[in-house]
């Protein structure tokens, strides 16, 4: 701390000298201009000197008696006071650099992460965690900062989204997802945090897409096919994104359909993977014959049946699966496929189980109607009491629509 009456050392810039004829001489390269001065007063982040320094020495370093850098010299012409000599305290300079993401210009190598985090992170300001990520470029420090920040965000019941957005939160997380793509733990933490800040928030989801989030999410899912957390949060994120119709083609273009199917085949015991995977696939296949053709060709019908058979009691999962079937059954490449008969059995079983679920009943009826356009499918529908369930769900459909 600098107080009144302290002695400081100002190392001034060597300046050119103006001759009588107006010519300017160059300063000596090895010139040293050191001057001790006395602090006459302190006002917040400014401390003022007793004597005037040479003209135009703003920016000169100021050291205390221990040789520690305590500020930078600043001159200013103030009306009524003339040339005022003062220094800006180093803490204010560092805070300014930190707020503008410029601390990476200062070498912090060798400083323990715990020391950096405790110095700069403020509990009452979650964006300070983002600033630590943005300011410290050293690999281990930034990696630790990302993990710490994600843990804090996930622990909060209510995320301060406005502050997160103002501090370029999504951009920082996506840049970190790319930088640490080979760090499985970091990738998992970022995927969970992206889910938390975008869930139910169309504005943030739009921003995620604009900042090239779709290919990065899919790349993470592909890179870590054995990580169930990444698979689950990846499916949820793709489902949220695909709720906006204009983004479905973008997901499909980035091989999103294959990635969704791969997660369901890789994690056959995860209801979350199937539930949101079906939801995303239903959005992608809606009114898109090309996507449905790809879905069928990739063995999607078999995967569809596997989840409905594995989780017959999960209403939301089966509701999403039924919407997917209803969207696909309108097209011959789906309803004429040899696996369509197995789908019919799953549809009827789910309709009996959830006969009072209006959306499921409606989509199931539509799917059976379209599948029944194929002669061989009609026999399967009749043999498995399809006509009966169509009749018994008519009341639920009529009441809801």
C-alpha cells in the first residue's frame, strides 16, 4: 500500500532534447533517468507527488522502497492547477486489464491456480470466473478455470443468464470446447454447462447455433462414444436446437442423425439418451423425406424398436418415439421396409399402455393409418388388436383436438 509521505522511485523515460535552433536530438539508448519523490496525498487509486517530473513522462513505472511495482506515472494538465504529477495504483491497472481480458499479456507462469482463482474470482459475481478463463492463457490454469467455472454454474439453482451473456459466456465455453477437445473431463463439464444455460432459452440456443455450436457438440459426441454423460447432454442439446425447424437441416448436415443413433446403440440402458434422441430425430425427420431415407438406411427402424421395447413404461420416451414414427410412416421407404412390422407391434403396445395420452394416441393412430397403406402391414395391425386400440383411443383424440 502507498500512503502519504511514502518515498517512491520513478524510472523516467529518456527523452529527446530540443536545441535552440529547434532541432531535436535522439535520447541515449542506455540512458537511465531515476528520481525519488514523495507522496503528498492518496485519493483512491491515485497518489500525488510533491515535485514535478520531466514533461511527457506518463507511463513511467513507480516503485516503492522495497523495489515493488506500485503504479504507473501519469501527468495531466488540470485547469487552475497546471501540470499535476501523480501515479495510478497498480491494482487499478490490473483490474482494468482483467475486465478487458488483457491479463494474458502478463506472464503468470509458475503461479498456482488456487492462488489465481482466490485472487480474481468473486462469489457474488459469477462472470469473474469467465474473466479468469479469458485472461489466463497458460494451459493448466485455463483448464482448471474452465472446470471450476462449470462446477459453479451447475451448482446454481438459478443461473445469472444476463450477466453470463454480457461476459461472452457462450463464446468462452465454445472456444474452450475446441481448445480442450482432447480433455474428456473438460468436454463433459462444458457440455453439461451448455445444457444448463440453453435449456428452455430460445435466445441462448440461437446464439449457440450462430457461434458454430452444432458441429462442436456433434464432434464431442463422436470423439467420446463411450462417455454416457456426453452422449446424454449431446442428445439433449441437439433436441433443444432441433425444436427450431430452421436448424434441423444444419444438424442433419453435420451428421447429427448418425450421432444420435450411435448414442442410442451405445447406451441401450439410458432412458435419457433414447428419450431426447427420439425427440431430436422426430424433429429432424419432420417433413423431410431425404432425412427419413437416411434414417431408414442407417438402420434407424431397428433402433427405434429397441428403445420402445426396452422402456415400455416411460411415457415421454414413447411419446417422442410415436411422433417420430408418425412423421416417417407417411413415406414408402419407411412403411414398406421389412422392419415396419416390428414397429407396428411397438406402436400398438405403447398405445394400449398410454391410451389416455392424447399426443401419443393421435400420432399412433396416424402412424397405423399410414403403415396400413401397405397390404402386408394391415395383417399385422389386425393380428395385434390394432383396430381395437384405434377405436378405444378415438375418445382421447376427439377430446384433445
